[in-house]
C-alpha cells in the first residue's frame, strides 16, 4: 500500500534531478530604443562647406562655373557675402553668393505674409423658427448676408415644433424665399433636407474668402484716406 501510494503521489512530477526554470525556452527580446527625430538642418555656409570644388552661382543668378572652394570663399569675402550651398547632392555641389541673413529674414516674411493671406472658409449657422416675425427674419437675413459678403458659407436651419413637423413644405418655402433674396451674394450649395425635427440648407458665397478680405481692406483704406483728406480741408 505504501509503495502504491508513493507512486500515485509522484505521478505527473517531472523526472530528473532538478526542475527546469519557468522561463526556460522563452525568447529574450532586446531592449527597445527610442530614436529622437532629427531636426531639419540648415544649408551649409562658408567654412562649413568642405568639398574640393563647387559650381558657383553669382548673387544675381549668373553662372560663374566650377571653381575651387577656396576661390569661392575668397570671392564671397571680397563681396561681403556668404557662400551658401543650395544643391548639396549635385556633382559638384552648387553654391551661391548671397547675404544669408537677409535671405532668411525675407523668407520668414514671405512665409508670414502667405499665412496671413491664406483664408479658410468657415461654416456659419443661423437658426429660424417656422413662425418667425418679419423683424426677426430681417435681422437673421442680415446676418446671412454679412457672412456671405465675408466669404463664409451659411448653414440655415429651421426648427419645427410640435405639429409643425407635419408641414415641411412651409419650411421649404421659407428657405427658398431666403435663398432667392440673397442670390446676389450666394448660391444654394446644399438643397433643403429634413434632419430629424430640423430642416437644413447650406448657402455658399459667390466670392472666395481671400477676395472678400481684400475688398474689406481696400474699403478701410479708402475710408481712412477720405477721413485724412477731410481733416486737411478743415
């Protein structure tokens, strides 16, 4: 009995002098390393250009030809300019004589002006009630006209209450009336459609946002000039 009992207890135990460790046979992954994003480097200038010869371009864009880098640096120093590498992958690299500080300043100003001129169209929203009184209608229509003059799209929404939901044709007529009255400033970009308890329509401007801003700026300049002339006459 004792021998049989020991056999039962030892059943299923690993045989051998020692048990294998629990993590034996598992793959060991190398530690992960994070790489930092390298910033975009500026072009090499002056003494940082370390090649035997370069294809030189003059300050006005004229082609000087292939010269030794020492001669190119001497010409830049004599002209009070910088030697800037503009095409490092060319054979030989292309360098140009320029005032690099002035070039960076003008490039930054051009980028800033481009961001100012860039104008994104904004979707404005105006809400109407189906039973709107004439004064409120005129006020809201004025907002729609102002948005369209500014070059923005307008999402017009009619909100139905209670039994008004059974009269969608009345909302359709109201939206069509508004679209006809502002047709000189915009066009129906998205036809009226029901969206739950609301009916929506999108009106797009005839002019781009940038054109509208340019006209507004010219108008402000004209007013300022007229005010200045009026002060001088007084």
